[in-house]
């Protein structure tokens, strides 16, 4: 399977490989490190979450890594049920709530991206976590006009 993640249609193979590795690494690192979420939200709290509206890509600071998936890859991720795959990764019990939070954030952003015609998903990884995590992950829906 090949993931093509890019900010622009013309990128080198090395850039695409790095982008793919980062997205797959986001799921793999969840095996050994908690994500942004800190506790298992109560069922009523989960119901309170709303699907974010797709918009322009969020700014990525100099110390962060960010990629915008193509619309085709975003659709493929939805078809593969990627949020479920993230949620079912085998992690130590203390990291399970964080892993479920990461899966939920991914699912909401994916749903928001696909609600926009031609929409796509943006992944932002911040290695300078201040919450005790190895990395902080952000998933954001991007409107179709910004996607390739």
C-alpha cells in the first residue's frame, strides 16, 4: 500500500516516503507512548463531540511536522476504517485511554474532511510535547479547495 501525502502535487519520492513514515509512525508510536488524550472520556462526553468543519490547513510551526493527504488517500483511510485500527492497537492498559482519544480525534477529522467535497486530512506532529508524551498528534479536516 502506498500513501501519497503532500502539500503540493509535485513532491519528491523521498518527501512522500517521509510523509508516509510519519503517518504510519503516528499509529506505531501509540504502541509505546500516550497521545494527547489523558483519560477515557465518559460516554456522554463522547456524544458531546462534534465533527469539525473542513477549512484551510492549519499553520505548522518550524518545530512541527505536517502533511496534507490527498483526497484519494483520505477516502482510502476511511474505507480501511483507520480510526478502528488505531483504537484496537495493542497498548499497555495505562495508554489505552490516550489511544482511544487519538482514534476518536482521527475519526472526527476524517469525517469532517469527507463532508467537504474533495476534502482531505491534515496530520500535524509536534515532537516538543509539554504534557509528558513523546509526541502530540493533530488531525484536521481540510476543505477540498486546498486538497489535491
